[in-house]
């Protein structure tokens, strides 16, 4: 299938490629020059200021330090990335506070973009903390995103409602990790089909929600089992909740980082092409490199394949690779 699409594109004689989305045919050389000229912006990065001890895997360091991350970026073709905090006790032992993120980013401002990370239970573990003031303070210091929120709380928990309100008032987008369940995982909690998230999308229309994780990307299609929700479902995609919610709510965005984001596209490249084309202004490239010795997402290659096979246009490729991130982070 790919080979025949590719030779069709190479021939360059027809006006459109049969992908469902009418995209002008590009000759292979043009496709390769788009790829060569487009450096990625990573919407979801982690690193630490100093090397951390192994935590999840006995023998492996959990995260890059800044210079290791830059080496990965140079290899993959990433211009710069958003350093997200790991400020929730559910999934890390500490090590990258907002102050450390600001310090790390200041040392390489052409490669790193700072975020603000505050645990939602800070400021008294109640629903009245003045997060607006804190978020505005860090926004004015240059932070462009709030996150990654990994607290294992329901979206409708009053603590989270207060947190969203403060983030919306500061005008920062919010990156969240969605958990498959509560009590023994990390990430915000919602039921299948994301009814709590939908209420938040209505209640905070100016808050841009950047969704990520297995349980978020699982909703790209229909599914039946808990294992699918907690893992990496395979096979063709029959439209799921994500497309429905994104059509209805312009403040929902997709962060393609980690194995889950890549898997949601790679499992069905034809659907991926249609999904990226429909939501081309709200889907963003990301890597989430957090076990570099073990796994680095092949998302860059998946997007290149989608472009080379005519499933997405050069314009969609550029938006997902970098332009959406630059616009949403107010960097362009
Ligand atoms: Zn995450």
C-alpha cells in the first residue's frame, strides 16, 4: 500500500492523492525538502537538573539531564521542547520544580521552553488556594504551559476545579496525564468516554486542555476492555470520543507524546491521516522521553510516513510538527 502510494506521488502526474482528503500531489523531492526544512517542537519533555537515581527500573536512570535531551533532539531533528515538571508525588520522587525548570531553560533558551508545575493539593489541600496569583507570577517569568498534571484526582474534584479556574485566569494551557483508574495510578481520573472532562471543557472555555497518555489516546477509537484503556490498543480505528469532543470543544488539544500518542496514529495510518487533517490546528508533536535507555517514541518517523504516503499534506505536517506549538505557546 505504501509503496504504491509512494510511486504514485513520485510520478507526480495526477492532481490529487486518493486519501479521502483532497491534497495536492507532491513529487518525492518536494516531500523530502519539506521534511528536511521542518524541525520539530516537542510539546512534552522531561529532564532533571542533576542525574537522578533509578526508580522504576533498577538499572536505568529515569530521566535525561539537559545535555542528554539535547543530544536526542539533535538526532531526531527537534529544535526545542517544553520542559514539564514532575511535581506530583504519585509518579516521581521530586527533582524538577518550577524554579529548577526556569534555571535549566535559562541555560539553553534556544532549546528549552519553561513550564510551571504546582501540585493541585498545594496551598492548603482545599478548593480555595489562590492559584491564579501563582500561575500569573510564573507566567510573567516566562512559563508557557501548566503541567504536566499527574495528580490522581477526578476532574470534578473541587481542588481541580479551583486549579483549572486559576490556570484559565492566567491564560496558560494545561497539560494533563489521564489515568485509567483511581487509587493506584497517576494522572487525572475520568470514566470511559470522558464525561468529567467534557464538563470541564464547557465550564472553562478559555482553558486549553492538552490531553495525553494511554487512557487519553485510547479514546481515539472505540474499545471495550480495561486493558485497552490502560495500554496500547491495536488495529483499525472506528471513530471514538476524541473526534466527537474535539469537534464540539475548540479548547481540547492532543499532545502526541510517548508511546501512546504514536500508537494512536501508527495503529491505523488511514484514520490517522483523516484525524490529523480534521484537527490539524490542535494536534501537537511530542516525545515525552522519560526512560531514554529503554524507549524513545518513533513519532517523527510516523509523521514522515504519513506525509510521504500522501495521507497528510505538507501544511498539516508543518502544523503538527511545530506551527501549532509555536502559536499556542505564543512563541510565533
Ligand atoms: Zn504523562
